[in-house]
């Protein structure tokens, strides 16, 4: 099911049929270089099934990011309830496959996802966390109006220094 569209992208719920194509993205050492490690096929299957469960339970999760012009899956974006530095947060996350970096897709989808969360899901606050050295992710967060809130050492990601960005509906 399509959730929303942008000028160049379709954002849709995952189905089990997306596992193989998504695994090409999530198993890439380049695309996943800021994650603890690239995903195995089993981790990708779990990712899809867990998000399908979130759709049913919460009405949101991480969604597939697909090019309108040719139907290619190029990444993942959405919101998960996550514990971030000891606090439950609405975590706005995004992964764009490395061949599509620096083409504006991340900003396009993340900004649309932010607007969807505030307007349709009635979420009042979103966060994004990224390793201190993930300049691309930091720039995306800043370009959609997020501000750096704090730094912490992330036990879920190799205990590396992590930046937490946030934005509220009224910002």
C-alpha cells in the first residue's frame, strides 16, 4: 500500500516480496557503513516482518522508498518507536542506497516523511540519531529543520559518539 508520494518517489509499506531487493541495499558495506554492520538476509527478513507488524500495531514504521519513473527500490525511510539514550522517541530514520547518494532523494523523502508524521500521524516530536562522522545524515536532518539536541555514546551502535537531532511540530 502506498503511503505518500513526492515529486520523484513513492513511499509504500513493505511486503515480503521486497526482501530480496531490500537485502541488496541493507547488505551493502558502503550503504550500511554507518551501521554496526551490513544486514544478513535473515536480518533483512526480520526488518520487513517487524515493520509489517508496526503498521498493524502503530499505523507506521519504516517504509520502502521507490523511484516513480522505474519502480526501483532505492532505500528506506520512516518512523520507529525507539529507545534513544534511555528515552522513548519517535525516531525518523532513513537509508538511501549509495548509488543514489547526493541526488537529493534523502532530503526529499525525509522532509515528506516529517510532514506526514506531523499532519497525518499527529506526532508532535521527531528525532534522528546518527554517528558523529555521518556528515550526509547530519546535513539531511539540518536541511529539514532539525536541530542538534545532544551528543551521547550509542550502546546500540558500537558505543560511538552519536548526535541526536530533533524537531517539534511547532518548530
